[in-house]
């Protein structure tokens, strides 16, 4: 028997309401080993939504449920400890190779391309709040912390891939409550979702929608700092109890991951290496971290044979350098001695053949170094948001200064006290056009990469 229109309307009104799934707090795609892509969603719902792949719905699984975690002992030495609260569910689903379209709750996700010719490189993006250094960046002022602007400009460039060279999270302690710090007051801090969202996910939203992400881990994401959030939110590998930074007993394994390849097509590839826990100086041969670095070289040597040209992605620069002021004089300091020593112990040439370019951050500047001897070119892109270095580097390093044994500088360019981002456009497997952009979207410098050699138009940028 058919209900009358009035009766059907009454029945509809009497039925319990079905709550629509909330829009995701963040949705993005992370590139992993072999170019495998993982879609991630951060939601306030307890259950995961479906993902629609090429028009067909598929399940997403829970990577991490909502949880409150005790704060780990931290290098930032906050005056007041607070738990790391993650009142969100992180969901994920592997994207099939060749997927053409992906959507979650109506939001389009970027899918990987077979060939990536346009790469955006950013690094050290978070807003620095650290009581131990009396460093309080004014996070609420776009001119002082411009990451949101950089993200918008970078997304508008329409990259095929986005490479982040590490240090996403800097809001480690509370902003002081005085007039001089009004520009950061009210900022979330600590290692929970609120600080992660403010420092990365919210300002990076245009980037998350634009392209898949290749993510290097920075020292700010080590286990004693923001490692819990790194593993829940950004690490491309499966989350396991031994690799989540919750238990200090697991930190040796938790602070290091094996290198992996992201193919670019056309004879080129990225090799992403998690060496952010390496100290700056060479270690004793028996230090277990030295053994990890030696194994990293062995992995790099094997992986570099898979393509004509390898771009190596790390957080700490191996062949770059920075400076510090002592007694009014600028002193240069070299690249990472621990990684150099471990690599040289495996190969006197330090790098396997085919490793052409090193992409890094950590030093809060932009820098390019090319060498007379056959070393890869080093690019540093730690200039995309966090409080910058203030020590001016020379137009050209002294002739007797090298960032590593035998690494005689041939070409050098740097940019101090200028925020921005770097783009790479492929010309062939081993040739790239590099452009450095400021926060107004204007070109600050142009460079060319040809194999292991690179040269820029401007040797020094004020």
C-alpha cells in the first residue's frame, strides 16, 4: 500500500537524522618507497571516510586513533610540560599505480604523475617558539612568518611534486604574555595536533591540494621533539608500536628510517634519507649511529643504480655551510662531519656515481655550492618560514675553506634574511633550471644544473 504524500513526509521527519560526515581537517598524498603513494585524511570523526578512486569507492583504514600522549623529554626545555593531544583520527589508503583521480568527502586529492618535471622545494617552514633560545617568532604576522603566503605562491606554480626538506614543527613553548610578544600570543604550542595544524597543515593547505608530497624528516621531528606527530601524520611508512616515538626505549630505531626512492621518470629519481639524528661532527667508530650512516651509504649506492641521475634529499646539508659571528668576525663552519666520515669510510669519493644533486635544509638560508672536484652540487632551501639566520656569508668563501675534505668550491651563491621557495624544471635527465623566488612571487635568482655542476646568475643576494 502506497503512503500518501503527507504521510510520507511525516515519516521522513520522524526518522532519526543521519549526520553527514564532516569535511576533513586535512587531506593530502604522501609519496613513499618506489613511488607508492598514500592518501591521508585527518578527521574529527572516529570512523574513516571512503575514498573514491577513479569513480569507485574504496575503504580507508585507521592509521592512528584519537589519543592523548605524555610529552616526551624535549630539547626545547619548556617551563611547563603538557601532554601531546591528538583529538583526531588519521586515515589512509594506498593509491593504485596509474590512478587518475581520487576524492575524499568531495575534496579532490592530487595523484602522482608518471613523470615529474616541475618540483617545488621548501624547508624549515614552522614558526619558531623556543624558550631555551629566547626565540619567539611573531607567528600571527604574515611578514614575519610568511609560510602561508609561500604555500599559496608555490601551489600557483603548479608543481608535479613538492619536496619538503624537513623541520615542519617549531612551536615548542608558549609565547610570553607581554606587549613585545603580541604577535605570537594565543599560538598553540607543544607537540599535539593543535600546534601541528597551526605550524604546517593549515598554512600548507594550498600545497596539500596541489601536488603529492615528498617529505624528509628534520631534527625537529626526532623522537625527543615532534616525532610522535611525524609518525602519525607524515611518515610514508606503516605506523608500528616500535616506530611511533611514544617509548624512549625505542628511540634508536625510531630516530632513523632506511632510504627510499621516488622515481621521477625520464631517467631521474629522488632518494630520501632520514639522517636528521646525525650530529654535526664525526662520531666514534663504535657509535651505533655511525653504523646506521654507513648502512645508509650502502643503500644509497644500491639505489643510485636505478636511474641515470639521483637527487638526494636530506635535512642536514652534507656539503653546504653556514656561519657564526665571534668577536665581530664571521667564522664559516663546514658541512655535516658525521655523515661525511661515515660515507668516506665506505667510499673515498664520498658519494656514489650518479648522485648529482643534494637537496637539504636545516640552515635557515638559501644556498648553492658547486665544486671543482667531482662532488654533487649542494642546494639548501631552509628559507621557507622559520626565523632566519642573520650571519652574512661572504660573496665567495676563502680559498682555503672547504665544506668537506677535497671539496674545493667552484661556484657559490647564498641568500641571507630573505624568505622564499625554490623551483626546479627539468631540461633532461641530468639538467635542471632552478629558480629562487621571494615572498612576493618575484625571481631572486636563477641557476642551471648540468650533472654534478651548477651555476647561478647572482653569486650573492643581499
